[in-house]
C-alpha cells in the first residue's frame, strides 16, 4: 500500500499508472537547487483554483518529462523563459510513487508522489 504525499481522490492514480523503477524524469525548478516547492501539485499550491478540462486526479499530480532536450526547449519559450531557473533529474524508484503518460505531449507524464520520495535524490542537470 502506497502512502501518498497528499490526499488523492478515489481511483487515483488511475489503473494505467505504473511503477517508475529505473526511469529518469526531468522537472523544472524555480531555484538553482531543488526545494520542496518544486515537488508540489497545482492543487496543493492553489487549493481553490478551478482547472478547466483537467481531472482532479491530474491536478494532484506533478508534471515530469522523460526528455531533457524537451525541457531545455520548453524553457526557451517566452512564457517559461524567466520562470524556471534549472532542470532537475529524478531517478525514480518503486517507492517514489506512480507515473502515467498524460496530455498530448508525448514526453509529458503525471507523477503521483509518495511520502517516501527523498528530495535530495533530485539533481540539477541544466
């Protein structure tokens, strides 16, 4: 039984979510070094916000990418250029939660973080 970092709705994560053992994922950071705020869901950060066309289960996940190049290119876009200070690499294991490919972007995954994830395992790569 997985213990989640935040309360999740019923049937969340979806049954299609999988164990990330051995996968490397990438996450944007608002600072030069990883901090707790980099690993909070949109729902956690904005409890009252309405997320149009986004299921509550996805709102309670954390966006990660399976491609460093994709993150580097996204960070160059005008809407992201000054927002993200670095890109972190996460080598997730079975205790860190579950992931699932979400949204049309083929490199985007939603990650439901467990309480077992250790922040110090995240490494700045860009």
